[in-house]
């Protein structure tokens, strides 16, 4: 386990895939929630995952940082296979950042403390240095002036931007977004998407579960459509939106684009 | 990429479900977990066999008196021999039917409340707190309608426990409502008086309230007016209980959204009308689980009356234990009393939990 | 409420009986008058009744000698001491059993509450059985059980259970060895003080170092080491001046050592076991109240389960746990008054019981006793309100 200095972005090794999922199945008890998932994500690739609710999108990306465990198949993240091995789970979670639908900020800590928590306790960094990094990222998401406030005092859009900054502080190589805008009021969606677009232009490997099709068209390298707990089709955005292959995809697109 | 075909649901890998999966997940998922399982099983092994042996296998059930208890286990004969004492205290045995009738009536009025489909819930509910207590008093105390009068010092056992807790809860309810409304009143004097009353009773132990009722109350009364011991205990319990009740009801009042108060005023309802038609009916529904919980606490607390010389079920058990006719039966007595309390309290707490869950989902919709 | 017709009222000022301000004042004045009259009647009756019984009112009786003995006292006491002294003895005994009970109940309650949440099925179910059995049986019954069914039927001192001939358990109570500090042992206490100061300094230093360099330090282990090690070192250096006084059977009872009377044991066990069941439920609810998303977010940031608990879950759970926990502490203190039933000499038993019976000063004694409990309750709930205000999550 090599301790990389967090603030020095080590160049991703282009030869290894960022995420590689092979023949993966997952069950909740008796319920088959993910069926035969195969997915390869290259370094720096931006993937948007969409599909109707209950199709298994969130479960899929939650498997990638082991918030959920799979029962069959293989998941490799940055060349490390996900197993029960705690050390490997630790390693992978350092490489993978995540933003949740409901932000999951820690309400008892200030915005700044939210950001420095993992730097101090996981990266074992001096507090001053951790705060410097945190302020740096808070500036990038354009809310450095809120650093001393508590999450409860911020708007939804601001909270989600703090959550993004909190993940970025750990300098992850991959970012997972689990419906980051679906709990937000319309006028706040843009401020979060702006941050995500900027991140995409900087070359971050991203997997986003989202219904923001504008975002998908603008930044995605590939769009993945899931339904009935399987991957139905994947394509580059232009093809995906203009020339969907499968009836399910057409139906879904007509439902979300038509109004 | 159009090679999509829908895959039918498959059963999960065998070692993650069924008995094997359950054991792996819940008992031996990690070495630590396995160790805990071992400790847990050892505890069960340590406790369960002797317990079963004492209560069942080596226990004596048949017989009349002490000589029947020869085994190393429990002497349930003692309970059998003293059961009427535990149930009715010193109530005259030829009048047991009156107690039985009262409790049958109580069950008949209360049990329908547990069934959602029962159409006359409201009528039965109102009867159980108005007509029923009067009928019950006439039946138990007697002295009229040709019924022989039974002095309160002969009341006892489980029936006294039930009487005390029923009176405690039913009488405390209206006082609690008034106190709760008073505590939320905009009139400072009324509010202060209610707060002082509530905090005073809530701040002291019930035993001191009972002492106060039994030694100080007679001093407060003018010449010639006396209450018997039971009535004094009841007054103490009701005062004490109404303070707790007030706090439960206040919680319900606070949970009613401001919009309801505003809508009531907008319709032109006066304070008392908006309270009794709009706010209280909603609030009371919300606080039923809380009331059940206070009832459970009160039910357990009624045992304290034995300290001021009343014979509730624990008092009767205690007196039977020290009776030299039976020796070494204290554990059996306590276990029996504990079982009585446990059955009541456990089922009521389950009921209140179920109600709470129902209310919770009801509000979400 | 039917209103009388008020067509004659001027539009600018309502008739007094329709003016809410006037109404509210009248209503309050009436209420005050009613309460005042009620108290007047009670006081009047009380004074007449007491006069008739020949009881002089006032607190002068507190200076009279009590003439009765008390089973257990933390301060010097015998029959020649005053009734005022009996108040103090009872109060201290109440404080003692409440304090010990709170410590045991907290430790036990937190353990069982966490066990209830264990992923291990057996452990979780055992905890559930404990909680459901203990909290649904009246406390007084549990006190009786421990006292009459368990401790009273123990063998007498001659046949007592013993452990290594040092700890004895009989129907006279629990006898344990007592440390006797001889001259020179002040060095040990000095060392203990130094150890405490050192531990605080080390903790401070570790926090500062962690902030500046990021290195972490095992403060807990080092602290335990210092706290145990320094006094032990002092013990050796000063020539081992502590001897141990073992209890020994003399005649019909034990002499020497520390004696814990069965009344205290029964009360303490029952209070702690009973309250622990409630505390366990509070702890469980508190931990469950922290949303699952919180620990998920911590895991996603790479925090291991242990630091996740320490940094994210426990601080949030404590906010939920502490208010009901204090009210359980208050309940325990108030419930300690059940001591009366088995004769443990607490405030209610000694003062409201024996002293009241002997002097007949019902009003004064009941008022003093209730004032003690009220003071405890009100000061703790004031403290709680302050804590809640300070710890409440800041929200918009």
C-alpha cells in the first residue's frame, strides 16, 4: 500500500482499466437485483448511466466502492479486485470518490471539517495542510465563504457542492455520482452540474447515475441504459439519443424527453 | 450493440441464502462473530437448562400443601393453594362473581378497540370511561341494589392492581388535558400555575407522593371529613399521574401543525370549540401510544401501594410468603407475580408499538 | 360558547365582556383567587389539626436528639445525634446508591444496547430477551426478589460463599478486603495526581502533534499505562505502605474489611438491572437514529468501521441519547426511594419514615424530602435544556 501524497495527482496508469466488471450478479436475499453486468471503463472516460427507477443503476455503482457486495462475477477497480479483503476495500475506497443523492454530509461538523475529516484520519495529514487542501477545493466549487457554517445552514445545491468538494479532497481517480441532482430544486441543479462539467473537462474518470440528459449529451463519452436490472444498451451519446437500438430505450427516451 | 436479451431471475448462490446462508451471515461471518456466537450459546447453555428444570421438570404441580413439594424444583402447589388470595385479596369468596363480572365487562368494552373493523368503537370507548366506572364501583363496593357492602380494606390482589391503574389512568386523563392546554395557554398566570403543578409532581418520587397522601392528606381536611386508605392512595396516584399525562398530551398538541389552529380560527370557532372539535381529536389520536406507555409505567408503579399498607398483587404475594404455613416459596411467589405483570406490560407495549407504526405510516400518506 | 348580543358596542372599543384582554385578566384573577382560597383552607385545616394533636410547627425538632440507630451511615452517627443529622445520613445514602446505580446501569445499558444491534443473531436476541423481561416487571418486585428470594436465603456467615478466603458472601452481606493506607502512602496519592496531570498533558500534546504533523498517537493505551504505572511505581518506591485488611469470621459475623449490607446490594442490583434495560433501548434508538447514509458516506471516504463510529456515528447518536438518558438517571435517583420497602436507610426511609413517625412533623418533613428531590430534578433538567441548546444541530 503506497502512501501517495494526496495533493499530488499521480498520473493514472493508462494501461489498466479504471473499472472492469465481468459477468457480475447480485442478489438481495432471494431477489436478483443485478444480472450479468459487463462493463469496462477506461481511464478518463465519462459514463452516464440512466434508466427507469428500480432498474439497478444505483446498486451497480454502489458495488464499485463496495457499499454493496456482489455474489457472483468479478469487479476490478484500478486493477484491484474487490473481495472480502478489508485492505483491498480500503485501497479502492481511497481511489474512488462518491456523491450521494441526499448528500450525506455530516450535520455535526462544519463544512470545512466535513472536508478535512478523511484527510486527517485516513491520509493522516496535519490539520493545517488538510484545511489548505479543503479550502482549495471549496474555492473550486465556489463556496469558500461557507467553510465555517454547518451543512444544515446551506441550500441543497450548496450542500451537494460541499459533498463533491469533500470527495475531491481525497484526490480520487474515479468519481461516482448517484443521482446527484434529483433531490434538488430546479434552480440549484445548474450550479451542481456546472461543477460536474468542469470536473469532466479536467479529465476525471466519472460514472454518473443521472436523468440530466443535457449533461449526458455535453460531457459523456458513453451512455449506458439499464432496465429490468440489466444493461440493455450502451452507446456514445449522439447515437444513443438519435438512434436508440432497443424498444425499451426508445420508450424510456420518449418518456423523459417528450415533455 | 443490440444483443440484449432479458435474463430470467436466477436463484442466488446456494451459500448465501437458506439455512447455510443465514448461519454464515448471522452467526459466523467473521472470526469475531463466531466467537460471539460461541459465547452466546454458552450463556444459553448456562441459563436455560437449570431454568427449565426448576420451572417444569423438577417442579411440583399436584398436591394441597407444603408436603407435596418434595422435588428440587419450583413448588407451584403454593400458587395453586393461594390463587384466590392473589386474584381477589380478602374479598369475600361468595362475592367473587361481582369482581369477575366487572372484569368481564372491562374486557368486553376494551377488546373491541383493538379491531379496526368494529363499528361501535366510539360508543364503547365513551362507555368504558363513563358508565363503566359507575357500574364497576356499584358492583365491587356494593351497599346498594341488594348487594352486600364490601369494605375497601378487603379489596386486594390482582383485582386491586387493576382497579388502581384503571382509576389512575381514567381520572388522570381529563386533568391531564386541562393541564396540557393550560401549559400552552397565552395567559401567563394560568401557564405558570400549570407548569408549577406539572413539574412539582414530576420531580418527586411516587413513594413520597403516597406518603404525603397517607400522612398529610388527613391534616389538610376539615374535622370529620375522612378518606379511607385506598381513596387516599388513589388521590395521590391520580395527582402524580395527571402530571405525566399532561406532558404526553402536550406532545400531541405540539405535533398538530399551526395551520390547523389557523384554519379553525378562520372558520370563526372560539378557543374551546376549536380545541374540542379540531385540535384535541387529532392530538388525542397521536398520543394514544404515549398514553399506553404511561399506563404501563403506572401499572408497574401500583406495586408501591404495598408500602403504605394496601394489598395489591405483590402485597398479597408478600403476605403469603411470610405466612409460616409455607416455607421457602418466595421465588415461586415473585415469579408468579412477575409473570402476571410481564404478560400485561409486554402485550400492552407491543400494542403501543403497533399503534405507533400504524400512525406513522398513516401520517406519511 | 353562546355570546350575548353586543350590537350596542362601539366599533372602536368592544364591550369589556367581549374584549379578549379584559377577559383574560378576569379569568386569571379568578384562577388566582380560587387557588389562593384552596391553599388558605388547607393551611387553616392543617394548623387546626396539628394544634389539636399537640404538634408544634416549625423546624426546631431538627435539633432534638433522634434516639434511634441507622443500619448504615457514611458519616459518624449514633442515637445521640439530632434529627437534622438523620436527614444528612439519609441524603448521603440516597446519593451513594444513586451514584453507584448510575455507573453500573450505564455500563450495563450501553453494553446491552450495542449487543442488541449486533449482527450476531444470538447476541442480539439475548439482549432483546434481557430488555423485554427486565423492563416489564415492576422494580419493587425485582428489589424484593433480590432481597428476599436471593440474599436472605444465603447461608449464614459460618457457611458463607467465599472466594480465595478474601471475599465472603452471606446473608449478612458482602465482605471484601479493605486497603489500609499507612504512613508514607501519601506518595501514592501524589503519584496518582501527577499521573492524571501527565495524561492530560499527553492528550494535549498528541492532539497538537496530530494537527501539525498528522501522526497519530495511541493516547488511550499510553494513558492507561501512565495511570496504572505511576502509582504502582510510587507504591514500590515508598516501601509498599499499603496493607490489606481481610474480613475474618469472629463469633457470629465477620470483622474487618469492607461490608456491603444486603439491603444496599439488593437495591443496587435491582435499580441497575432495571434501568439498564431502559438505557439499552435508548442507546439502540440513538444509534439507529443516525441515518445509514452517514456511515455509507464515511465508508465511501475510506474511513474504517471503528473511526466511522468514533467520528461520525457516536457524536450524532449522543445528541439523541443524552436527553432521555438523563431522565433515566433522574428516574433511578427517584426510584432509589423504594429502599424503604427493604429497609435500606435512604432519605425516604430514614427521614420520611422513622423521623416522621417519631416526631409527627408531617408537613415539615414531607416538604423537606420533596424539596430535595425537586432540587435534584430541576437542576438536572435545567442543565439538560442548556446542553440541548448548545448541542442542537445548526439548521436554517
